[in-house]
């Protein structure tokens, strides 16, 4: 199989609500309002669990209409999934390996659940069979490849099963390290070396930087993917 075959269409790239603290999320919500953005992904893992209800109310009062992907933490429940599906038409929810324990708690939404890869962490392949597929973090994949981690080989076993690669996260990567803050406009140059079988239907930018900076990196990522894969 040629792992660098052409994509049929350019995957959509979304900015994301992220942050190292709760105020960062609120600042990004204000940015999104000012910029008139109505579609974005959400990373709940760094929202303090005690602030989730408050944050959900902030989302309801925002101008967001569509949230295609939510990064869940292990404390999230099926009721949280229902909130996003009902109010923001959310298609997918990604988790880490540690949240796979007792994954049945999220029934009947297992077909909306995706497993994210992490450098140095084996993929729970038995758990993977119970859910929709992968949300491949592209920078994590790149680091795992460079460092020779076992989960890289686990992912490569699925290269002929395109349907299992549903969507992606995108951070910076250089010298084998993942970066969640922009260091340079060249942070996404490593995309030139990525096989496109791991690219899903859309990509969520995972940067802690302001939305205006995410928009710049979004354009850079789109240009590289278009040049390489379309």
C-alpha cells in the first residue's frame, strides 16, 4: 500500500478551546465571539472538573453552533456527551487509554468515542474494538515514529483500514518533542513527513495559544496538507 496516496478532499481544520487554566478558556471564548467564529473543538482535559458545569453554561451562552470534537477526561459521563450532542451536534469524543477502563459507562455512545495515541503508551487494542476508532494526534504519531515507540508499530498495523482513522489533533513538533505552544511558523513542517492514511475527516488544532494565532497556524497546516496530499 502506498501510504502517501492522495486524499480525495482537504480535511477541515478547526481552532480549539484550550488552556492551561480556566481563565484561558474564557479568554478564547471571548476571542471567538469577537471574531465571529461559530465552529470549534473543545479540550476538556485541562478545564478543572469543578468548573465543568460553569464552562458548559459559558458554551451555551457563546456564539458556538457546532463543536465537532470534544476531548473528554476520565471523569466525564454519558450525560456530558448528551449535552454536547444535543446542543452542539458533536460527532466525536476522544479519550486517552486510561479512560478506556469501564468504557461501557459511556454506552450507548461508544460509536462516537475515539482513542488518542500518546508517545510511549501502548494502545489498548481490545478496548479499541469496542469504540469507533482512532483520533490520531499527528504530533504524537511523529514523535513515536522518531523515537521508535511500540504504539507506532501498533498504529501501522491498521494502515489498510482507513475507516478506523476518524479525525486528528495537531500540535507542533520539533526534535522529537511535542509542543502545545507556538515556537515558530515552521512548527508544522513535520507534516511533510506524515503518511496520509492517518488523516481523518477533520483536524483539531491543539495549541494553547490565542485563537488569532491558532488561525495563522491553521492556514499553514492547510497549505502543507493541500500541497502534499491533494
